[in-house]
């Protein structure tokens, strides 16, 4: 028998547990430090850019701007270790790279419109700049901001009550992420062939109460897919959600010729197995774009001041006007809070309010890694 397979004594198990705890604590500290360092770096970079600009003559600046404006524009379809796949306006594809570390003010992500300099010998090129974004779906991962996709009109948050079990809290976190990033969120409940309508009603209720659009579909039977396909036409839509909910299966059903990898939910722990590994954009036949994304386990929205969270729960807004204090945070100890009254009287869904309080508490802790963020 290999030594590592030997049954462990309680003392050994405890020591291993302690070691794990230390590691988690360390990870948390690293995450917070990174977050602070990142914020400092941004400020430094901005002042460096300013200084550089001031050293240039107006003619130099004008010439640079003209050169830049003459570069072709393309859209990033995906990122891989080998490069960034850019689709030109003539639909040709170019694998591009970024000229040097720090040469761009932002990280280029799928959905970005970029200016690129084609290489003369190959079909490759260099990304010279990123155009202004209309929206950005992003989150914190290990204390760093991770941009998922830019310029999305809508995000479909795909969920299932079971197989795999999707925590409504995770969906609430992603809803906040969409509101923060200026992307319109819809909720799409997939696999309705597996559940009766009572279960589906219970699962959908908090979001329906909050006023969000909730669709019910089945990639398996095709139920609800016509409506979904119509909605994809003429816009850029991101599919997001936990692993195993059927994002890729839905896209395969909706778009002919698409053959994305999909995989069954693990029988042992009712979780997806993380089949899709990179965000990628695809063309919708009648015009439009969809993006498939890897499944998320947890979602920490990019909000720097926890007090701002209250603005990202749309159903709170009308009630909050009647709170006694203007800066009311609608928490347990908030005096004269009209949101709390609305929860008690059933005008605001109590599950959504619980999510609000939990997310608020986690924002006070800072953007660290932790499974706990999606639990509770
Ligand atoms: N019964 C049923 N099964 C479905 C449905 N849609 C997808 N599945 C199954 O769910 C499993 C997971 O589907 P995927 O499309 O790989 O899930 P995903 O969301 O892309 O997962 P990741 O890529 O890991 O994030 C596959 O075995 C699908 O066949 C559905 O509507 N009904
Ligand atoms: Mg997938
Ligand atoms: Zn209040």
C-alpha cells in the first residue's frame, strides 16, 4: 500500500486540516494584497500616461492619432495561450498579439473592438488599442479583476433547479455583476424536461418577483428555443452560469453547424465537469452574435464600495425612496428602512433580500477567494 493511501489517525487528519486552513488564510491575504496593489498600479499607470502625453508636441500627438485611426478595426472572438483571435470587418481571421506588457491600458477580451496592425508576412497582427466599451461583464477571481466579455448587449444567466443544483445566491451575484457591467440580464431556466411546473415556479419566483425576465427552455426537447433564437438575432448575447447547466448544448441546438463540446453532469456530486474552457463568440445565422463561456463556481462582482450594492437591486429602488435616511443601507440595524417594511409586507421577495445582505457582508470582507461566497 502506498504511504499516502494509509488511513490517517485523527491527529493526522486534524494536522492536515490545519495545514489547509493556513493555506486558505494565506490565499486570502494574498488576494487582498493583490487587490490593493492593482488599484495602486492603475493610479501609477494613469499618471505615467499623462506625463508621456505632456512630453509630446501637438503635431506628434496629431500624427499618432491619425496613424491609429487609419488602422483596421476587428472584434476579438476568443483568447488562447497562443494569441488573440481577431475577426476583421471583411470576416477574415487574424491571430494577434499585444506588442508589449503594459502597452495597452486595458486587457483585451472577447467582444472587444480593437485596432490592429496587420503583419506584412503572415495573416497575424498586433493589437494597438481597444475601442471604448459599451459594457463589460467582469468579476473578481483570486483578488484580481477578470474581464469575461465586453460589448455584450445581454447576458443569459442559465440555471437549473437540479442536475446540477444551482444556488439562487450565485444567480443573484451574477445579476449584480450584469447590472454593474451595464449588461441586461435575463434568466433562462434550462432542462425543464426534467422538472414539474411546481418546482420550476418555486425556483423562478424570486427573480420574477424582482421583475427580471425568466424564460423556461429545454435544449433536450426544444421547448422554448424558438423564442430564444428570435432574441439572439440582432444583438450580442453572452451565455453564463455554472458548469453543466447546458450552455453549450443550448448553443448547439440554436445554431446549425456548431459542434461545441458538452459533457454529462457528474453522477457523484451533481456538478458540472467544466467542459468549456474559454469564452468564444459565434455568429448567429440571421445576424447577431453569441458567446459561450466556461462555467463559474463562484462570482464576486466588481464593486469597490459595499454601500453601492443597494443600487444594483432594481426592485429596491422605488421602496428605498421612502427610507427615513437618504443613505440607508437597508440592513438589519437600519432605522426607518422602507425596504425592510416592503420585505415584511411581501412587496420585496425575502430570498432576494437575504441575498442582498449576504452579498453586502462579503463585499465588506473584500474580494478574496472562498467557496463560502456562493453558499448560505
Ligand atoms: N435533460 C436535459 N439535459 C440537458 C439539457 N441541456 C443540456 N443537458 C445535458 O447537460 C449536460 C451538460 O451540458 P453542457 O452543455 O456541457 O453544459 P455547460 O453549461 O456548457 O457546461 P460547462 O461547459 O462545463 O460550463 C450534458 O450532458 C447535456 O446533454 C436539457 O435541456 N435537458
Ligand atoms: Mg460548455
Ligand atoms: Zn432602507
